[in-house]
């Protein structure tokens, strides 16, 4: 009897872990990536981006936002944001603070969204914005 219970437990475990491993991970659908309407922003100011998406499940997410120089010579991590939006379609306007230490030049934003699909599987989706120009911060009357 003990070996039958063990067999059933192991077979069930293999089935569950196989399902979790091969479970489809299409959680998000984005309409156009990240849209930044401002063409220029000063370091130290706030930039607002727009993102349109549909989320297929109530899965928990974590979004890491990073700025990258368009010429690939630098990057700046902005923040890590937990997400718990319900399934559905959304259009969000999201403000981010541009670091005062960001160098002048062309930059773009990348959001990396990690979705917890099940207890053994996560998936990461990367979306990017159009480029925008970062200008030197205001000197506030100094110099």
C-alpha cells in the first residue's frame, strides 16, 4: 500500500511540475511599447511616459525601469516597482524623475517586467521607448 501511495504522489508531482514548466506565459500584450511625448527633458526634471497594455491574468509582477544612452555608452537604473494590477486593459501615464547626474544626450527607457507565472516559473518581458534628449540641469542661479 505504501508503494502505491508513493507512486501516485510521484506521478502527480511529475504531472504538476511538467504543467508548471510548460505552462504558456503570454501574460501581457503591449500596444506600441512605451511612448514619450516630450522630445527634451532636463536632468533633475520629471518625464512622463504613456504605456498601453492588456494583462491576461492577475499574476504578480515586478517592473525594473532603466534609462540607456542611445549610443550604448551608459545606463542609469531608475527604480523597481511591484505590480498587482488585475487582468484587463489599461492606459497609464507614468512620471519618472530623471537623475540630475544623467549626462546630456539621447536616451531611451527600457521597462523589464518580470511575471511570476507559477511557483517554479517566471517570465521577463522587455519594452522600450522612443529616444528623447536629456539637457543639462538648471543651474538655479549658481555659477
